[in-house]
C-alpha cells in the first residue's frame, strides 16, 4: 500500500491560497506585488484600485490622499520595517467605507524568505462585524457612563439639598423647642401669677362681703328699702366676683402641661354624679368607658363642667344625660348627650370662647368660662372637643382623649 505524502502537492497550496477569504498579497523587497489570491483581486476590482500583480504596493500606500492618507503611510512604513527586520510583524486596523456601507479591516504584514529572497506577506481581513460590535459596546459604555455621571451628579445635588434641608429642619426644630420651652415657662409664670392674684383678690372680696353682712345685721330695721337693695347688690357682686376668681384660677391651673397616667373613668363618673345638684326627675346614664391617659383632677373638672352645663341649660322636660365612649385607634371618642334647650348650630364654636355667653346671667348664671376651660383641658391632653346641635333641642358634646395602653 502506497504511503500518503506528508506534504500536500503545490497545486493544493495554490488552491488553498485562492480559497482564503482574507485578501493576501506577496510583496518583493522593493514593494512590488508578486502574487495575490482571488480575494485580493476581487476586492481590488470592486474598489477600482490598481494594486494588482506588477504594481508597487508601497508606492500605492505612499500616494494615498484624503482620509486614507495617514493609514496608507503608516502601512507603508510598517511594511518597510518588517522587510528590514526591524519588527517581526506589523498590524493596523483601519476604516474602508463605501457610499452605502461602513467597513473596517485589519492589515497584517509578516516577513519570510524564499530562494534567498526577502518577501513580505500582506493580509487584509474584514473585521467589520467585530468592529461594529465593539463600537456599539463602546457607545453603550459611553452612554452608560454619561448616565452614571448624570445620576451621580443628581444624587450629589439631592444629597446636598437634603443636607441643607436637614440643617434647616434641625434649626427649625431647635427654634421650635426653644419657643415651646419659652411658652411653657410663660404659661407656668402666668399660672403662678393667676394663682397669686386670685389668692390676693379673695381676701378683699371676703372683707367686703363681711362688712356688707355686718351692716345688714347691725342696722337691720333702720335702713330704708333703697339701702337694703344696695347691700343686697353688694353681696351679689361679691359672690359673683369670688366665683369669677375661682374660675380664672381653675383656668390658670390647666395652662401647664398635666402629668397623665392610666385612668378609669367609670368610678370617676359615679363620684361626680353623686355630688351634683340634680333636679327632680333627672336621669343620668353611662356606657362602658375605656381607660384613658389623663390627669384625674382635670378630668374631674371637665366632666363636672359639662354635667353642670347640662343641669343649668335644661329644658322643662325631665333631664336625661347619657355618656357614651368608643375606642377609635389610639383615641377614645366620648359623647355626652342631653335633652336640654340646645344651642343654635351657628353658635357651636362661639361657646368655647372665654367669657362668651349666649344667655343673660340672670337666666342661667355663670361667667362664660366653663366650656373654655373644658376646651383647654381636652387640648392639653392631646384631644379635641366640639359641639353638635340639631337645632330642635338637646346638645351633644364630643371630645377625644388618648387611650391608655393595654
């Protein structure tokens, strides 16, 4: 059996040379094109070039003009360096566009010797697909870098704005705390002043009342009706003034934030209702009352004032008062309903203003402080109070207080 030769016949080498998709040319030492493959010939014909066998490729590269001049001169210099043995290989990527297509190539130049002749192999490979992909990736990277830079700048701006806002917020918070502290100090001073003033006013009022009583008893039967009327009027005004001083003192006491604790209201309700001067036939009811966070003394004052108003402003019908409560979130909503003379809907806000009266003093008595005091107590406990009236008699006073934790 005949052994197969380890070296392919020359005709195979030439066929393989022409079958290469890469454009290959063999150059002599002076740059003359000695041999080209089919891919080189086809490309030269399509491009209208003159770089065929017999042409001098170095002269063609040196003569390049326009956008191709720099790449042509660099290629010529690289071929000369490889042929001179100054470098083993030369490689350069360059664009080669047509009117309707963008293309990229890489030229590689290597040296070899044959029959004691220095030769160069010049190969041009189409790398358009790879290069376009690289350019697309580079463009995407640039876009991404620009977006990252923009987002970074925006973030830095936002952080600076946030820092500035936080600084302003801290300043505002500090100013608010200082104002709150000043307000607390002012309220405390005002409460102390009101307490001292009320205490000092009590003594001259008591003295005036005592002297009026002394005159009335010592000169009983000797004074005419007008003098008796004057003494009675003095006694009434003294009593009114003392009551007003007590009301102002009670209002001053709730000006300072109270200390609260869990408080059961049902025993407090029973204690208060047992002490009030209920009219004959009156009925009062109380539903289940959830415990609240409150100051016992101020809650006693709140319920006493509201129930006293129900008694004072009752209608000719037998008085009926009902207190109900409902837990809503962390608040307890209370509703105190009566069947009294009621309040006109347009006056439901006015009644909470200090010294505002809807009836004459001769009809109902009082100084117009009761509901103002109730409003201050509820608000000091973090709640709100309001009044509802149907306009057909009866009043419902609603107020909220913080529920005690389980």
